[in-house]
């Protein structure tokens, strides 16, 4: 393949993916009524503005609620792009904003431009919108790498294409009192890497711990570090971990996309704490007051005096606004000049905010969850790059079947592991799972190479539950629902799958665990299907079980762990259709989240066509962990 052909193919695949995302959402927005869109979770109805404030750069922040303060529902969440329209009137163009915060009854939206007056008046529709920014920035990453000059036949591009191996200096064994052999090897190789190092971290092996230690060492050596991840949740974790390690990270990106608890570590939060901030805020307030006065003068008539007043106030207001923004830019510059660790999503790092910033090394965690075009930004921001991830867990999310078949779902990490296997160190000792839980994942996904740390190998729920409990709660329990008639189904206007029988069985086991004393913060219920997560969440609420119990999809739970994890696989049908359970990486994530107790509900007859599930049922039988739903206590009461 010609050098440019690879990058040209990535550009075509990106276009396919962008078009698919647009078409899916546009189809829903154009064909469904507001009420139907609300049922799908992509529209909020009848919101009214209840408060207003200002943020960095003079951005307007408006708070919206329903008049009766009822729960919002919907899947619109922090960081989403939204369009606002009057509920009962036509407007030429919607007001576009970004969700800054999402609470149970309130939505806070921030606007880069002053929103029209009608946003503050009457009831509104709020529609979720596709966001092209990530696609645009990913395209630019590819174009920059593709088009960079090739000097003396040797370039970063040549290394990325596998035409030559990455350069590595002399590896000096790293010392650390608590790290195992592979972790120490990784530290030494990160320090020696002149271009690229690949840290392969299977579940529970301490990948992020190694990264944070390496970041601390780079900063101690006087280097400036860029820390990346594809998702905001992963970036937030890195911000917390580097801050806990004694560093002072600056979290880039719109504050709407950062966890609220980390606001003080965001760029905006750092600027808010600047000693000159109050004076600049007063200048903004005065400027907006003058501009507002000018607008009122123009709207009240056409007299010469009003026109003169408007012109004078408007000119003074614009001058003050320009001065306020210049002072704010200076505060931002001072914050960034002091920052030795900068954290951002890959998409944010590809934006203008980091133009002109120089970094010695870029670390990208969870690199296997990002497509290659997105991850390439690491190589554009720093001469040395460390990619960390596990290509045996969830891959990048790709909606377009054509883009998936074309290879957009293959992460840069996965491709480079195949191209440059000697640039990889795999961590093999895991500190999370009981050995029974670890062994199946090790055999199926990691060539049997994982080993359990002694502290994790034998821990169970027994020291987390009340003494004398009679629960069937060993390290692994697999309940086979074959023949029970708990068939999967789909709710109206929903393309996700649910299984009411499985949901009931899982919630009953959850209730038994909580009754036996398990801390609700240490148990989670996960499932591959969003509709099943909703069904289980509704049951948890209806029974008055603790709201501290997390119920979510497998995809949302990657990187997380709990003492007990309950998994509902959902699929149960006469045709043996397993859907995307066929993606073994998703199942690998589901089965590796638990530390002490993994409870899996699955229909062995439906899943029997897949070798992976055949192996899982055989493994459970050999481990004494197989149970039939026909003999499970209380199952006969489930319709």
C-alpha cells in the first residue's frame, strides 16, 4: 500500500462515520413528533429559563427546569450539544448551546454567543444534536500526518506505517518498592522510548497506576507532559490520579465536560482562582451592562438622542469587552505557563486551545477505545508518545457498518501492537479478581498469561457479608435460564433489547446481597443493552433499594470495578440470535469487573452456538459455579 493510501482510507472511513451519525439523529429529529423524540430520550419538553450567569470568555449560562420541577429524564447529559426552540412558535434558527450541568430537575446550558431573548421567555424544546467537532479535528490529524514532509527517508509517518521500528534508547531497569517485574520494565522502557511505547494492560493489572508513576517521573525530570484519553470520564480519572500524586494538573476542555468535583482543576477553575479575576469579572459586567443599555436605546425609538446614546454606550461597551477578554487571555497564559501536566481528551487536544503549547511527552490512556484518526493527535503534540490500553477490551465505537468493515474500528494501539510488537510491554499480574474469575479471561483472551496477585487470588464476599449468611455468593455463579421462557423483547419505539425475567432474577439477587450486608456502593449491575439497564434500574427504584447501586451498560462500565458485579446477558430466543454479544471484547469487559463475586445470568440454549459461551458454561461447570434457573430459589415465581 502506498504511504498516502492508508491515510486516504482513514479519511474516507471518517466521512462514512460522520454521515451515519448525522443521518441517524436527523432521521429521528425529522420524522418523530416532539413527544416521540422525548420518549427516545433525545428531546426535552417544556423547559423554562429560571436563572442566568456568566462564565469564562463572557459565555452566558442559563438554567432550565420544568415549571413543576419534575425530573427531566432523557439521555441528554453534561457535555452534549443541544438546540433550543420555542415550544409554540416558529423561529428562523435555533439557539445552540452546550450542556454544562445536568441534575435531576435542572439543565444548565452555556452559549458561546449571546442567546436570543426568546430563550428566556416561555416554554422551550431542547433537542440533542450531532457534534461534528470531533470528526473535523480527527480529519485534520490525519491530513497533517499524511502531508508532513519526509526528510532523509525517515519520518514519524514512516514509523507509524511500520516502515521502520520506533527508536528506543538504552533501557535502565526502574526501581519501585511496590511494582512487579513487568511494571518496573514498563517504567524503564517509557523512560527510554524516544518515539513510541505501548503499554498493554489487561483488567486489573495496574495500567493507570504505572502511567501515573511514569508521569510523576517525567515531571520530576523537568519535562512537560500532555495526558490524554478518548473520553471525558477517563480524563477525569487521570486528573484525579495525577493530582493525588502531588502534581498540579490543568484539565483542558469546556468545563461542561469535566466532572463538577474537578472544577477547580479545570482551566476555567484555575482562572477563576486568579487574583485578578474579580477585577476582570467586574469589567465584563460593566461591558455587558453598557451593551444592554445600547440595545434598549435602539429598540425604544429612532430619535437622534437615543441613537447617540446607543452609539456612545455601544462603543464604550465593546472597548471594555475587548479589554476584559485581553486581560482574561493573559490570565489563561499565566496558568498555562505554570502547568507542567495538562490533561485533555484527544479531541480537545486537537483544537486551538493547545496550539503553540510544547510538550516533551504525551501519554494516552484507554487508547484502544479511540479510532486511529482521533489518537494521532498525540504524535502531533509531542515527540515521544506512550499509548496504553488493552485491545482485548472494548474497541472504538463505530456506527457505520461500511466504516467498521473498512477498519475504522481498529485502534491505532491495536495496529501498532501488530506492526511493532517489540515496542510493547504486557502487564501480567492482576490485583482485582479472585483467581477463579481471572482464569477464564486469561485462558480465553490472554493466552493464559495472567496471574493473580496473592492479595486478590482468594478474596471472596465472605468478609463483606454478615456472618452466617446463607447466600449462594461464591466467586462465580452462572445461572442458566434455558427453557424458562424468559424471552427477550423490545419496547415500542426502542431498538434496544430487554429481558424482564432476567431483570427480575438479577434484582432479587441484588436485594439478597444488600440484605446480607453488602455495601451498596460496592455492587453494580451491568448489561450489554441499554433497555435492560433501564428495566433493571426501574425495578431497583420500585423496590426502594439503595440509589448507591450502579446500574449501567457494559460499555459505560469499562475501567471500573466493584466487589460484586451482576451481569444480565439478555439474549433469549428460539433462533439462537446473540446480537453484539458476539463481540467477545464486550463480554471480556463484563466478566472482568468483579473483585469477589460475579453473578451471570444467561440462556445457555440461545448462546450455545458461540464457542466462547460454550467455554464459559463448561468452565462454570468445572468450577462448581453452574446453576440452573429451574433450581434457583424463588425462580418459579418469575413469569
